[in-house]
């Protein structure tokens, strides 16, 4: 088990290196460089040239590449031109904000998706199954940013217009006066802010998981040991949730790795719409501000998160399915 | 079967199966001249008269729809020919209209003349005929196919269908933020532009981008996957590691980084969407090729001295097509979603050219006063993607029962 994990861990090092290389060359092949944001009739060309020398931009590309790799390896992500502070200072809070959102979304995706899938599989070809299949397809085909806007429209804007008892905030992570809240109020406040973005981010994924879960559950349910369990006289609940679910879960675990890049992509849009101060929004801001070091650092972190997520999914897969480990 | 003897009553005798009809002889009633005349007057009516309801109704309906489009757009069709400079998209639309009318009419006649006489084939199936039969049974997939065909027809016919010019700004006081009505089916936006016309024109952009980008991705993926799988060894390692690397990037993040660094034009968006959409195809094709490589017909081709390029192109790629077609169909829907997200962020199709994504973005500021601006383009996206997903699922079930989830 440990050796399996170590092998996977070692295997991901060249992957990360390749990702770094790709990011570096995409950014350096593109026209324009970090000093472009200072082009201005009031700044003389000498100052720009001096700036380029200071930043090391006048050196040949391969030297810059290795220097950049070296500083990344030491955990030095450079200095953000847009926010005028070191990137390693910006990243932790932003990353934590995104992770909060993603963890809530992932938990929601899996619980909701699995429940729907189980219901569909147990009642195969019934009205419930068909209706749920239709809705799953509908939500699966929906752009997350549009869903986000519709959620804001209905549960935030129209809800306050119509005076609904429950209204959700349409943007930001915290309400005004968050600093003066007690701990309990803070948690509910954060939760209220999180519900709409997490829904927008996760509903499509939940629909996808439900489809997989239905298929995987159907495959298991028709096997002999389930019939044996029923023949023993076990209650249907135990048969489904204890015997069938365990085996049906195995393929679902690998989906965690599959959904991580999709979630990160979605978070770019959802965070932009909900003004959630996370990674996705940071990347968009950095790109529009031509803040090259920040773009490089954030896109690397995003890709790195996916690699780590895949690693976790692989390990989880080995935990739930002992057949994998012995390979 | 185990029959318990004794007190059980006499076992029900096995039903004697009627002799199967001999292969390929299900004769149909001959076509009368009256039916030919009926069909020439109204395509599909002869089929209905012969009792072939489904085909006849479909033909009659599509004929009716096309004729009514021609009738409603008659002013504009004339306009295409009388305009000083002949507008190219108007011409394309007219040609499409004429072609589809001729096709429907011709198909109805062909159906009567040839297919009705030809005895229905019962036996002797290739992989594709089995798949086609499976597919035809799946009503949802057929619905997806119909919606897809209608959508593509609409993109070609847009200049004749759209009630207003999609970029024409109306009177700033009188026609802005009008709610949906019979004049403006989906309302107007803050510049007084008709949303319905813009949704129709946006369909062109979204559908063509989806189609071209997926085509590019599929070709690239099939190439990389087959080369990796066929040659194996270090070629395989290098290419598949590269694929893994590309898969590790969240797609939207990679796209916005590349597009924002260059100038966002439609062609750049299409190219980059294609270049970031090949990885899954490469993996699927590689997996198929790995098993195909060991099969006898490939070994035989090698022994016969065929070149690697020929073996890959003529013998291996055709056999990997089934899963690739499925992926491509599902991929078009997904690509339309991604393109919409890019346009939404302002990195895809640039205004004033309408695309579903940037129209949704237009409506963001006035969500509460004018909900229709964002809602209808979004519904258009959902409808399109649902159609492609239904079609893709149907194709998957038909082409490869193993893949069924």
C-alpha cells in the first residue's frame, strides 16, 4: 500500500515539471511582457529598458527558464505586479477561499448524485427514474454561469422583491459587519453566502455522478450475491446500502479525479459572478491586468491541484478496491 | 425445464413455432399511379394512404414547415435577388431552402418508387446496420437528432427567419428593455436590439465553432492516439505523458490564459478549443489501437508489407471510429458550453457579433429589470446541449453496448 502510494507520488513529479514547462513557454511565446503595463508617454524608453534588466527579461529564454524553475522549486512564486505584493502572501487566503467552496460543492455533488443514482437504480424504468433522468440531463447540459445568474435572479433578487422568508446574498463571501459577528453568526453567514455558488458549481457535476451511479448500481444489483443477501431475508435497506453500495462505489471514487478540473474550470466563472475572492477570480483578474507572474503561479497551482486530486483518487481507489494494490 | 410428474396436470404443449419467413421476402403492396400523383402533390400523403404513418407524417410535416418558411420569407427571398450587392448569407439561405424542399419532395418519391418495392431485408447485418436499427428504436436519440438537424437548418436559414437585424440598434428611448411580446418574441436588450434575432444569429456562431473545434480535436486526437498505440515503446510514453499533462490543466483556465495573451478572434478561439480538446479522443483511440494491433488482420497487413501509415489510416483508424463518433457528438455539446463560458468572460466572440455567451453577459447588469436578456440565450444553450447529449447517448447505446452506463 505504502509502496503503491510512493510510486504514484514519484510518477507525478515529471508531470508537474512538464506542466511548469508548458506554462512557462505559453506565457513567453505570447507577444508582450510584464513591462507592457507600464508603457506610457510619460515613461522614457530608458526606464523601461532598466526595468527589463532589473526583472531579468533581457536574458536568453533558457536561462530565464531554469532560474524560474529554481525559484519555483524553492517555493518562491515571485512578485505580483498587479497587487504589488509577493505572490506567496496572496495565495494562501485565496486558495483557502476556493477550497472552502470546492469542498462544499464536492460533498454536495457526491451525496446528491449518489442518492439520486441509487433511487434511480432501485426503481429502474419507473416514472421516478425517467423524471430524474430527464432532470439530470437538463442540469448536466446547463452552463454553470447561466445557472448562477438564474439562481441569483430567483433566490436573491426576486426573493427580496417578493419578500420571501429566505433570501440568499448575491455576491461576496461575507456580509457587512462580519468582523463584529459572534462565531455562530459567522458560520451561518458564511454558509448563506456559500449556498448559491456551491449549487451553481455542483449541480451539473451531481447530475453526472447520478448517471454514473445509476449505471454502476444497476450492474451490481443484478449480481448473484445480492440475490443471496435477499434470500437470506435481509431487509432491502441493508441489501442496498450495505451490500450493493459498497461495490457500486468503487468506480465512483475515480470520478473525483475527473471532476476536479471541471470544478476548477467552473470556479473561474462562478467566482467571477459571485465576486467570491478565490483562485478562479484571481486568475481572471491577473490575466486582464497582464500580471504575468501571478498568471503563471495561479495556473500552476490549479494544475497542481488536479494532479494532487488525481493522486488522492488513485489512493482512495486502492483503498476501496484491494485488487488494484497487488498489481 | 424440469417437470414434476404425478399429480400435476398435463404439461402445456410447447407452442409450435410458425415457420420463419424466408430471408428477404416481406413483400409490400405495389404502388398505384394514384399514389404517385398524391405524392407529387403533397409529399408524404401517399405513404399515409399506404398505411406507413410515421414516415408519411414526418415527410408531410417537414414539407409543410419548409413551405411555410418559404411563404413567410417570400419578401426577403425576393430581396436577396433585388439587392444591389447580393448578400452571401442570404444566397446560402435561399439555396438551403430550395435544396431542402427538393430533398423532401424527392425523398417522398424515391421512397415510393424504390423503397416501397424493395422487399424488406431481414437478415445479413453489418455492424453499422445493427447499430442503425438499435438507434432507430431509441426515441429520445431520434428526438436529439431531429433537434440537431433543425438547429443546423436554422443556422443556414437565419437571414430568412430572423425578424430583425441582430446588430441594428432601435430607438434608444422607445425600444430598449421591452419585455417579450409578439413584436419582440424574446424582448429587447439595452440597445433596443431584438433578442430573438440575436439568439438565431448566435446559434450560427456557437454551432459552427462547436463543430469545427471538435473536428479539429478529433482529428488531432485520433492521430496522436493511433501513433502512440501503434508504435508503442517510447513514442507511447512521451505522447501519453504529454496527454496526461494537458489533462491536468482545468480546460477553461488554459483557454483563458492562451486567449487573453493573444488577440481574441473567432479563429483563435476555434483553434485553441480544438488544441485543448483532443486528449480524451487520444486516450480512447490508443486503447482501441492497443487491442487492434494484435489482431490477425493487422498482422496480415504487416506481413503483406504495407507501410505503417497505410495500416494506421486504412485498417486501424476505421475500426476505432465507433467510440470516436460517440465522443465527438458528446464533445460538440461540451464545446458549445466552453465557448459560451469564454464569450461570457469576454474572451470569446467579441461584441457586437452575437453569441449566446456574450448575450448572457450583456444581461448581467440588468438582471432584475430585464430578466429576458440573459434567460433566453441560456435556454438556447441548454436545448442545444441536451440535443447533442441525447444523440450522443443514443449513438453510444447503438454503437457499443459495452460502453452503456
